[in-house]
C-alpha cells in the first residue's frame, strides 16, 4: 500500500510541474514568438494542453485580473494552489483509509 501512496504522491508532483510548465509556455508567444512556434515547443505545448487543460478548465470561472492593458488569467495559479494544498490532504485520507 505504501507503494501506491508513493506513486500518487509522485504523480501529484509531476502534475503540478506540468501545470506550471503549461502556464509558462502559454506566455511564450508574447516573450519570444520565434521560439513559441518551434516544432519541438509546439509538440510540448500540444501534449501539455491535452494533459492540463481539462483540469485547469475547472477553474475558469475565476475572472481574469486586469493589470494595465493586460488581462491575467489566474485559473492556472488557483489550480496549482489547489493541487499543492488539497493533494496531500487527499493522499493522507487515502493512506489512512487503506491502512486502518
């Protein structure tokens, strides 16, 4: 059972990294348009879109924040915070249910 908990914990960490990378890559066209449309970067973005977008879409009800003339979408940040704070709680509940 400890192996299952370890796998879930590792998956949670990898998924947090994926959401963070997805958020960073979404800014790439504004920072470096030439790099943003590189074939490798497009492949990575397509993969991250398919893995992360369904989860982050759950938080799209949060309105974007206006910073000057730019709108900042906070849904990815809230999704990361939810994983960071609620993920360990779910894993500990699952661990206590499996052990006891």
